[in-house]
C-alpha cells in the first residue's frame, strides 16, 4: 500500500509539472536583463463591425516593421495581412484592414527593420 501511495504521489507531481501552462514558466534570462535592447511598438487594436484599425507607437530608437493580420470569422471570407509599415523612433503609425463580415481574430506582428 505504501508503494502505491508513493507512486501515486510521484505520478501526480509529474502530471502537474507537465500541465503547467507555458505562460506560467519564468521568462528567458535575456528578457530579464535590464541592459537588453528594448524593441517593439505598443499597439492598440480597435474593431468596429468588419473594420479593424491598429495604432502602433514605437518609443524605442530602433525602427519596427509592423504588419496587421486579420482572420475573418466566416470560412469563405478571405483573411488579410497588411503590407509592412515601418514605425521609426518616436513615431505612431496606423494600420487598417477589414473582413466582408465578422472579424474572428486580429494581431500585429513585429520585425526588426533592415539597417540599410
């Protein structure tokens, strides 16, 4: 009986560790380093019916290439990705897009701009 209890406790501990969501795990050491170069514009996304508008402000000295991605709710409605827009230092940019009917999901992707 004691062996059974020990095995049950060990199994429960292993299942708990496996089931912990990724967001609950500590971030990488690079993210915790205050000297790491900050990057990425802060974006506010608004949806009004089938239209989507995102305002992104880049407070950092490095340019950020932004794209708006829209996933439409209906299977026949085409999803959309905007052309890349570069937000320079201390700049605010507006990204827009739409679906024909309902919007399912919206997100903004970030990429480091070419140093050319």
